[in-house]
C-alpha cells in the first residue's frame, strides 16, 4: 500500500520504521508473480473466445466491457458474435441469443490508464466499446464459429432501500450540493452501468426509487460514495426481499457468515449471532489463538452487524458472508428495544435543554446544532418515542443564585456512522445524508400527522 515490497524481514522492519525508505517500488512483488504464477494457456489457431468479467463506463465511449481473452485474437473494428443470455436457454452453456456486433474501440491498460490498441490475443485483459447492452457473463466469440463459454451468474438482490430527495428543512443548507430528483436519477442510472448487482425500480413517485442490492453494506457503500460526490438524499430502513415457495410459505434469504476471531472473543460473537437468529454450522481452531466459526444467519440479521462485530472484537475480527439459500421466515427480529427522542420544534439545540434531557436517553446532537421538527435527536431509554424541546433556553432574571455559575459536566453526543444510522432507524424513520452531516429523522415530520398515521395503521391492522 505504501509502494514498497521486499523478501527480507529485517529490511521490512527498517522500511516500516523509516518513512523516507518507503516508495522504493514493487519490483520484488512483480518478479515473484512472474516466477510463481503460471502464464495463461491457450491453443494456436482456435477461434475467438472472450469472457465479459466486468462492466465500466466512459463519458466518451459509453458502456465498456472488460474482457478476458481465452482463445484466438480480437481486433479493433472486428465483427464478432455476441453471445448473451435469454429467457429460454437453448444450449447447455446457458446462452440462447447470438447477435452480430462490432468492436468499435479496443483498450489496453498501461499502468493506471487505458490506451487504444489495435488487437489483443489470448491471455490479455482488455476493454471494448460498441455494445451498449452487454453485461457480465456474456461471451464475445468468432462470428463464423461462435463457441459460448459457460455463463458467470450474479447473485440475486436480497436487500432493498428507498432512495429519495432530501426534503428536510435543512436541505441544501450546506452549500451547492446535488439535491434535485434529476441529479439523483442520473447518478443511479450511472451506477447501473458499472454495477450489475444493483437494481433500481420506480415507485410511482418521480422523486423516490427502490434500490436493490446484494446486501446492506453494498447499498451503504453506494450511499457513502454519493455523499462524497456532493449528493444530498434521504434513505429508508433496509428491508429484506422475500419470496414464496410452491406451497405459499414465506421464504427469506439466508447468508453463510464466516468469522475469524481471537479465541477470547468466540463466546461474545456466538452470542451476538444468536441474538440475530444465527445458527452455528462449523467451528475450526487454527491454533495460535485464532478460531474460524461459520454461521447460517438471515440476511436481515446482518444489517448493521459489521460495526457491532468489530466493536465486540476490538477491531481484530474478520467477517465474510455470501448468499447461502432461501429458507422459511424465521420470525420477528427486533434488535432495537428503545424509542426515539424527537425534536418538536426548529432552532439551535441549547446546552440548557440538552442537560435537562440527558436522563431521558443518549443524545445525538451537540449545543448549537440546528434541529427541526421531526428530527431524531437521541435514543429514548423507554420503548416509546418522546417529543422533546431541545431548543429551550434558560430564562434569565435579575435574581442572583448562589449556584448560578456552577460548572456542569455534559455528556458527549453520540456520533453515528452511516452503518450505525441504518441499523438504528425503524420503519417510520429515515436517514438524511449530506456531504457534511448524517441526520436521523421521522419520515413524517409533523407530530400530529405522525399520530394520525399511527392511528390509521393501528385501525388497519385491527381490521385485518
């Protein structure tokens, strides 16, 4: 990462201690790769076979397909057979549709940039343009002798979140950010080009979309990327995507989570997984104080788990997960037992009001922070929500008190990361994301309107 490599352990310690010695280059690593990793194998005279392994985009060339060339040669301007998936596969490879296409541009990678090239042969990894609907798993083959390669499948989405414009009273207050629905839609469309695991579905409203992904972390990474690019948006609580089997039973996605932890944290991690309906399926002791534990856990049980996991293991644990299967719904999973402290009026938070509210729960705001009606300013110690006046000021009088200037110690506000915020919110809450702030709020800001909505929901459930 720092631009150096060595096979000498003593030299490595010297480089670590001396910052000026870093950046000597990665020649040692490159030589090791050349010496120990076999070169790609291919057969002379075979027709073209290239596999689409990734998708990218260029503002000038449009959609780019990253190809790994297995056999033959590909040239700029060549007419090729584009083998793609169809609804009804007609051969064992999974391809059913073979279309004539042209390689408009051919690019190779040199260092950190892509440069035009005239041709590439077996063993090369290149990018081509000219096929706008190409996707991962497709095959580019010889037009006269198309031989599709087995398809590379992408896992189905398991988690969905609602993305919409930031309509809070503080929207756009931090500067010239990207806040309009058109800007958000263009950014999501751009994400679809290079990220085949993401799906964006309309909701019937022009300013909100349902974004589906392979997990809560993938969607959180997308939100964080948009935030750093200057976008403002509001995101809802992640929810798991379900389906029904042939008998009408509700199914949910299960993940296989594999954790590597020090031995002293195995019990805490097992208990943490158990609270999220995880089931241990394997445990292996590696020696040297480390253990690998595998769990089958509902995908919704992993929402916000990574942050808690790292906290429990003091940053030493490693977590990997992937889709395992569809299984019957495991029941309600309620990770948060507390309610929310909700601001009932706009204004700057005051130290006086915060001190009065500290006994009510953990606060998320500091003095002078701007709040608005419906913003969540803390976590209530009780299960129900509580509307609070966090902008209240101390009324001054001409009466001097003996304890008027007494020094008071105030607890520090809890700063939530994006992952923690997504785990914290409930179904009627959302996260306001801007380049310089992450705020929690109620979906319906007005207190009386929230009360009416709760009454209607309660009546609807009673009728059912």
